[in-house]
C-alpha cells in the first residue's frame, strides 16, 4: 500500500517576503541621505495622481495572486 503524500500550503504576502529578503540592508553602501524614502513616496503619489487624471479607470493598487508548487509545498503569494 502506497503512503499518501503530505503537502504543505504556505500563504505569504509579497511585502513580507520582500521585507525578509531585504532584512540585512542594501547592496549599495553609498550614503544617499535620510529623506530618500520620503522623496520617493512623494514622487510616487504625484505620478499616481497624474495617472488618474489621464486614465479615469486607473487603479493605484490591484490584488494579484500566484501559486507556486515546489515538491510537496504549495506557496501562494
């Protein structure tokens, strides 16, 4: 009689995956200033506002889901 294979299902938000991967810092060791993240967020908001004006059906965020299988583990991102 064959043994039934156990499988594991893991659901992981992309943000948590990226935070885990980048937990040790940047590969770029040059100093870029303390306000770089704030400036990037400001520019991102500006681009999103422009996109809404140009494309009324523009969505700032959309839900995506992808399932990957590796041997007996199923990953849902």
